């Protein structure tokens, strides 16, 4: 990725694409959660998952790499929050272990990719001011 100004589109980023896949996965698994969780854990997990690709997109739409990094850090926070909610869901027996591991694997991949992107931008940003 060059600078956020020269990026063609956030949809070109594999991490954004994986974020969209994660959203679909979360919506699918939460559809079988108990009805009484509709406005609790289900809603929270869905909002959290949607915020991951949304923050990547918003950061890419900003005018500076500093702002992009800020939104990528928010993405990491949302991914960590969702990771916790997935674990809670399994502990409450709302989610089978294999599904839990599948979603956690996707979240961890997104965390690694986002961290690498931050590191790359930070390195380029620091070298441009020196």
C-alpha cells in the first residue's frame, strides 16, 4: 500500500475483505443464539464485527496516514473485543468449539494483518519525516 491518498480503494485490501467474511460468519453464528440474547450479546457481537471492516474503510478514506493508523488501532480494539465475546459465547454454550476456533482463527488473522499494515505505514511515515 502506498499512501492513503494514492490507495485506489479500501476494497483492494485483503484485510478488509477478510473483515467482510468475518461479519458474515458472526451474523451466521449469532442467528442461532437464544432469543433473549438478541439485544445483548448477539447485537454487541454483530456491531463489533461490522466495526472491523468499517474502521478499515473509514481510515482509508481519511487524508493522512496518521489518521489511517488511528482507525487501524480502533480496528485492533474491535477485533480483541469480538475475540472476547466469541470466547464468552462458547463458555455459555451458545457456540460449539469447532465454530469458536474457526472464528477465533479468522479474528487472529485479521489482527496479524492489521498489525502488519500499521507497522508498514508507521515505518514509511517515520522514514518520510527523517
